[in-house]
C-alpha cells in the first residue's frame, strides 16, 4: 500500500526535476546567445569591410550592410540572429568562403574524437589513481601520484605538447607526427562519420586505422593527462571524505577489504561527484583543444578557430564559440539532470 502510494510521488518528483533541468538549459542557452551576439556587436572588426574590401565604394558598402541587416536597430539584429540560428544559418566564413555551419560540421568530429578518447582514458585512470591514493594515503604511492597530478595542474599545455613532439616524434620517432592521417590516406578514406578511427574501420583499411591511432597517441596523451590530474585529485578527496562514515565502518566490521569497500561501497556513493568531475573535464577538453590542435596540427574546431582569429574572421569565431558554448551548456545541464534523477538524496 505504502509502496503503491510512494511511486506516483516519486515519479512526480522526477518529472519536476526534469522540467527544472530543461528550464535551466533553455535560460542558459538564451543567456549564451545574448553574450555571443553582444561580443560580436562590440567587435572592432567590420564584417562589411571584410566582404567588400577596403577599396569598395560607399554605395557598395551600404548595399552589403543592408543585405546583412547591419543597418537595423540592435534589437532587430538580435532577433534576425536568433531566427537565422533556428534555421541553421551561422553566416559565411570570410577566411574560407564556406558557410560556417559546413566548416564546423567538417571540423567538430575531429575535436569530438580527440576529446572522447582522451576522456575515456583520463577518467578511467583518474578514478583508479584517486581510489589508490585514498587507500594508501600517506604512503610513497600516494605522494608520487599527487606530485603527478600537481604537475598536470600547473604545467602549460602548449609547452608540454611541444616537449612530447620533440621527444617521441622528432627524437625517438616512436609515434606519428602532427596531423590526423598521413598524406597517403587523406584522400583514400571516405569521411562517413567524421571519426578517423571509425571511418578507417568502415573502409576495411587496417593500415589506415593504425595510422590514425598512431596520430592520436600524443594529443590524446596530453589531454588525458590534464583530465587525469583533476579527476585523481578530486576522486581522492571525495573518497577520503567518505571513509569515516558509518556505512564504511560497518563494512569494515564485516571484514570487507579496504579496496573492495572503496570500489563497491564508496564509489557508488560519490557517483554524483564523479559525474560532475568527468563532465567538467570533458568540457575543459573542448577548451584545451584550441591549443592542443594548434600544436599537433589537428584539423578540429580549435585549429579552425585559431585560423579564423588570425584572419579576423568574426563570423567564424562567433559560430565556433557558440557551438563550444552549446556543448558546455548541454553537457553540464544533462549531467545535472542525470545526477538529480539518479540520486535519491536530491529528489
């Protein structure tokens, strides 16, 4: 009887939590649109001059300005901006001459592949190292792992990327160099999914697959290391906070080993913390991809934005910034919704 009465209330609570998460997501996206548009409007770069050139007549200048809608009041420009976004129009990149959306669709999968592989490695090792640090707290193992995580939080990503290239590519020649694939495979592998590892497998080309894997080693190692550092540190802290609680004491009284307690009892209780850490690490990788892709000549959205920045292409910068911002908002809000739905303490 009580269980039957509890179910509707539990379902109602989950629906309310889901609705709150969706509302937060919508409001955050609206705020992101306002910020992106405002930064574009305040940019000193004149998009009209980028199109017509410095030697165009005033009549041509005004005509293009009218076609772009830049002669309208600022609030009307914003409404047109939102309307164009809803239709999938992000403008045309002056640096490539292509629609920004097409450029982003071509470059974003490379960034997504890089960040996803790095996250899988960084999160797995980070959680493992964090648990080991908590289990052997105060020991040499704990000290060594903490030093490694400290370096991961303080060493510049650009500098470390160059060091990795110098040692493992230029000197030892253990890995492939910059780029995503060797030139021999660039035009022979069809980009079906945009993910080089998957596309090479679909093409049935084993050599191309291992070539793509070899190119991934250094940039993935770099991003995974920085993710591992933060995940290890926060996992260790969260585990130590749980070790003095009653359920841990009870498990010890039953003769359960420390590692088993950590993996089977403590980790499930800090899943919300772990999900938050992993989500933040994933979004942080999208930010770190700008420098990583520049160092390793990785044809992703980070390198695309860097090129657009040096070319003064505000349309491409605005579109790329918006897409990365949308990823930040989406990942963080979805993580928050999942945590609220799966953790009974937050319902």
